[in-house]
C-alpha cells in the first residue's frame, strides 16, 4: 500500500502504533548512531505484497525513534520510470524528510535541486561518448543536437534506423555523484544517518542503477565524511533472490534483510476496534484477515455493511444451534475462506476429507451458500461467515485448527487463482527446477510446467536458467501441500529425490574426476614451465658464448694464415735468388730459404686443423641455436594450451559446484 512520503504518522489515537516490536527490531538493524567501515550499507525490507511495507517505513520514519535520532530520509518517487540522473536527483529533492530537524529539509531540497540543474554539454566534453548509427539517414544534426542538449546521464533518440546515444564520461558522472553527496549533511556535523529509500528498484533505469553502483557508492564508501549513507530497498523476497542480477559493487557483501510479517492478531484487533467494530467481531476479522492490512481495510467497511443486516446473525445462529461443538468448529473453519473447493478443504481437515466436508457443508448451510457456475465451488455469505466465526471463537476444536488455516489462508492470499494454486502445488517438494530436470520429472508435461513458470514470474525466483517458488510463498505452500497429502509433496517429491540423488552422485563423481584432471594438468604445466625456463637459459648462454668463440677463432685464422703465406714467399724468394748466385753465396741463400719454409711447414698443419674446427664449430652453433629456439617456441605453445585446458577444467568444476548449490530437493 502506498504512503504519502511527506505525511506524518497520525498521533490522535492514543499513540497506538502497530508492529512496535518490529519497529524496534528494524531500528536495531540500522546503523542509526553512525556508520562504520564494516557496517551494512544496503537493507532490504521484504515480505508479501499488500503486507504494509511502505506504511511500515512511513511509521518508522515518523516514529519517536526517528525523532530522537538525526536521520535524513530521501525517497525518490514520481509517477512512472526515472530514466536520467537529473530526474533521480530531482525526485530526491521533492521528498526530503528530517524528522529531528525539519527546519533543514528545505535547505537540503534546494541544494539537491541545484545539483540536478547543472547542465553539461557532452558533445564538447573531453570524456563524453557519442554513438551515431545510420545506414540511410542523411541529416543527423537535429538528432545529435537533441541528444547533446540532454542533461547529465544518457539520452537515446531513435527514428527509423537512426540512433544517437550520449552518455557522460567517468569524470562527469563522478562529479554528479560528488555533487549529490555534497548536498547531504555530514556525519561530522551531527547527522547520524542518511537513508536513501528506494520503494521500487524497477522504476530506476539501468543508467541510474549503474551510476549509484559505480560512482555514488564508492564516493560514499571512501569519503571520510560520507560514511553515513545507506540504501533501504523494498521487495517481496530476500535481496539475493529479489535482485540476483544486480551487483551493488563495493557494498555487495554489506547487505542485510529484514522480513516484515503480517500484523499480529492483537494489532489487527486493535485497528478494527478503533474503526468502530465491536470487540467480538473485531476478533473474528483478525482471524479471517490473517494480519494482512489490505484484507483488513477491505473487511472493515464490508463488515459494517453486512452486519447491519440482522438476518446474517439469525441465519448463522440457526445453522449452529443444532450442531455439536465439533460440527460448529467444522462449520466455522469452512467460513474462513471466501470460497470453498472440495480438494483444497483437505488443507483444513486432512487428506481425503475435503470432499466429504464439502458435501456436508452444502447440506447444512444450503440457505447461506451460493455455487459457482460450474458447481465446483461454493461461497458462504459474508455476514454468516463473520457471525459463525464470532460465535465459535472460544471453541477449542476450532482454535486448535487455526494453524492449518494460517498456512492455507496465506497460500491463498499469495496465489489468488485456484488454477495457479493447483499447478504450484505440483512444485511444492522442489527447491530448484530447470529444463533438464523438468523433462526428467514431468516427461511430456514438462513444456506446460516450464511455460507456467515463465508466464508467472511473480510467483518464482530465477537464477540464470533455474527457477524456484518464491520465498514468501514456499513455507505456506509446503505446509498446505503436506496437510493435503498432495502428490507434490508425495509421489513427485519422491521421484525428484531419487533423480537428485542419482544426479548428485554423478556431479560429485565428476567433481572428483575434474579435480584429478586439474591436478594432473597443473603438474604438467609446472613441468613444461620448468623445461621452458631451462631451454631459455640454455639459449641465453649460447647466445652469449657463440659470438666470442667465433671472434677468437677468426682472429687466430687471420694471424696464422698471412704468416704462413709470408714465410712461404720469403722462402721462394731465397730459392729464386740462389739460382743466380755464385758459390758460396748460393748455398747460403738456399739455407736461408729453408728456414722460413720449415717454419711455414710447422705452422701449416695446426692452421688447417684450427680452420676445420672453426668451420665445424660455427655450423654446430647455428644448428643448436635453431633447435633451442624451436623447442622454446613449442614449449610456450604447449604451456598456453595446457593453461587454456586448466581454465576450462576450473570452469567445469565451478559449474558442478553450482549444480550442488542449487539442488533440486
């Protein structure tokens, strides 16, 4: 139910405030006295639709607890979707509440309004993004100008096949976050907490969600004077199930859930009495409406109208007068639901007893019932129902069966359609279901089951391709199905359990095998890496040594070769001259020619050997270097392949762990 964010709690009814214990528990959950680094930052108030979550928040905001604490409330609300950041900030400025210091509300609102009015031209900004896509459009300028004229955030203009998107860059988005936070009173100045209350996350665009997550949250986290901001969300499920696809960045692990249950019978009774309903009837209404504010609001005027007719009480008294205590209890229990179905009466009276009770009530209360067009359901007149319950409140047999009504009635409230209740009951024994498991469990009916799940997202939570009955329905569903002896908690649950046991063994075995493969692959990679390091080291050594040896050998060749040639030429010269010389000079010249020739002959063998060795060494060096390089390349390739295989094994292992985490039963 909607509540005026600016409306203070009504203080003219003896200060009666429903759910006092819940209000105190909620106050204890929030870091009202200041946020520490380890404090939770995102709080999710969840519960069934129509349970009064918004009213609860309104009462909490205006309660004495908030009057004593210094807490600023921002609640961005407006009709329809909030698309851009300025729209979001403007919506916040329209709903500032500071119960402890209301004189500061206008000042905060004005500052917020000035922040959203700051215009930026993203076309000329150095960090803006402009995307234009068109295949046939010629004149893009009007649309580009329109996009450029938009204020901070993202604008999309689409006409035929022309699309222009403008989004601010990082510095501009960060400046908006800083400006937004700068308008809020600092913790150092005495404000204990700032609560940003988002009643419906679905009304915020992806642009706003991204901005809050990527810019506002980090700025609020890291700024020494901004650690007093928290988010308060409202949903119908715990935060991990309500927003499974939303990541809250740095605050993803700083979350807390608070479940709001229906009101107590005492609170419902008090509200009915204060509305002018006499006490006995108020007690009856508290039992019928199960603590749901929406049902109670509808019941009070209807009760006043119907009870003005004395015939209702007379008819109820006439029916009850001839009954035993047990029959009166049975009749009063049949007056709790607004419509009776033979099979669902098993939820109140036990498996197999619903049809018998349906036939009995059709006889004894014929004057007070109406049948539906198909005759498969009956409705007892409202006045008779209230009168019969009021007359039977002190009946012990009736009171002892109220827990069954509590579960069945809440299941009916959350799933009003009889046809849909019948289908959800089939799933009462399951935790999660996916297409593969549905095919195994329901065979040729699987398509119908999956179609029903996908067509009714309000009744189910989703994680990737898995589904489960919503947390707010599950408890009531399982209690009802168990009381009915429904096959959803019987034959289907047993079959599902057997399938899951087999599947679980397969998964666990696969995890063992994957673990072994992963260990082997990791060992192989380690060995390859070691070998690659050794090869690289050898290659570095060879690259360092080969040039030195070649240079030394080259120097030796250059020194010995010319020397042998010079000695040979010198010896030839002596021999040539000796041919023209006379004795005894010719003998001396021949002797002189023999000396260099002898030295050349001595040096020649070593020179030839060194030359051959040098040639062979260069060849071997080239061959070994090429082999080492190829080997290093091959090893690197094998390491990359093995690492890719390891990543795939880890991915498979992670998926297997997920399968165990999302067990079917």
